[in-house]
C-alpha cells in the first residue's frame, strides 16, 4: 500500500540493493560537485570558549550564534524577569498596593491567617465544588484542609517537609520540588508581599502596560524573597487585577495566572474575594473567600505529619 501511495513499483525493495551497487565513484563525485560547494561549508563548534587551546578566530572568520532556549509560549520573559533592584515607579505602585490592601501599619501586624473558601475545581469531567480552610503562619508554614465527598484531605508544607494526609490516615510525602512550590505560594501571597515590601530582598520593577478588562494596568515584576511573579496593577485604585507566575503541576512547570476581582472589606483589610485561576492557559479553579481571621491562635501540631499506620 505504501509503495502504491508513493508511486513505487511492487518490486522496488527487491531492486533497491542492485541499483545501489550500480553507483560508481564517478557518479558520487558528479553529484557531490553539483550539490556540495566547499566554499559554502561551515563548521559548527559548540563548547566553552574558555577551555579552547586557541581562539576560533585563528582558524578563520567566526560568527557567533545565540542558542539560548527561549521561554515557552505564553510565559513571555516572566521566568527570567527576576528583578534584583526596584525602580522608582515599581516602588510607587507597590506603595499604592499596600495602601489599597489596608495600609502599612495594619499589614505589619499580620503574622498568620486563617481563611475559609469555596473552591470550584474545573476538570475534564466537569466542575467539582469543594470547601477549603487554609492556615498560613508567615513566612513558611501552610496547611490546607479540603472537604470532599470522601472526607477531609490535608495538605501541609513547612521547611522540614511537605505531605498530604488523605482520609483514612493514608499519606504521601511530596518531593522537594513540590515543597518549594508550596512555600513559594506563601511568598507570592499579596498580603505577605505587602507586609514585607520594604525588606531588602523584595523588589518591584515596573515596565509596560496591559489591559485587564477595561483598565489599562501597569505591569510590575516582583521578586518576593526569591519567588517571582508579575502583577498587573490598576494605577488609580492600587488593586492587583491579575498576577502571573510559573507553577508546578503533575506534568511539570507551566504558566499560572490568577485574575482577582470582587474587592471588598474583610477583617480590616481590603481584598479580592474572588480569584479565577488558570494553568497553562486553561481555567483550573475559582476560589471565593467566605471568612478571614487575622492572627488566629494556631496549634503548632497542625503542621505535624500524621504517624504512619
């Protein structure tokens, strides 16, 4: 069938070896002279120039080629846009964000948060409504309890480890990459960033604009103690309308995006109570805050790993 599709005779494979044997050295030279031009050949050299015994220019003209692998589509330069200094506009916009969230004095008092959320998880099988409670003790303790149809599942991350405790006592330890991603989630939290916006290892670099809905936002690249993200800030209200970042999924690192709306007063702060999340350009979940407690009493045992059965 393949021979017929390409127009080959039925005995093509039988004749192939015999036809190859008919090719002479003169035939090879004739075809090479027609198609291979020695004055147009180039030598590709890949390596560390510091380890060469002499410069490549000693052998002839050299043309350097940049073979840096670009970011995946949709990421733009965000993964590499890790500011190590703030510019004046970036700091000014960060100050507006701090004021819009509730003010520097209020934010400076926040050491821990307890939130209740209505989470709608979007999957190929449809939408799944879940109830979630999160406890964060800044800067590096996170516990999320998710109530599903089969019971409550707990996800915990601390500097010493990260794990999931499923209903029935079954658990699983996460690899270090997952733990690092969960701890970065804390450092990407707007409340954490706004509480530490004057720290020497938190940077804001404003550059460019982009429309989010009907609002022309200012783009601010943020480095929050090593966690990198991009804010899209309403320059008038100081509201973060969208943030983008790299996140970790079961298939690897992908672009993440969160659109923030329904800004409302809650527990002395002003927060976006609805957050629409995307992973790799696809809708993944919507989180709606229903309650928020600032500086709750937190039992340290909440972050302990359950004993294995």
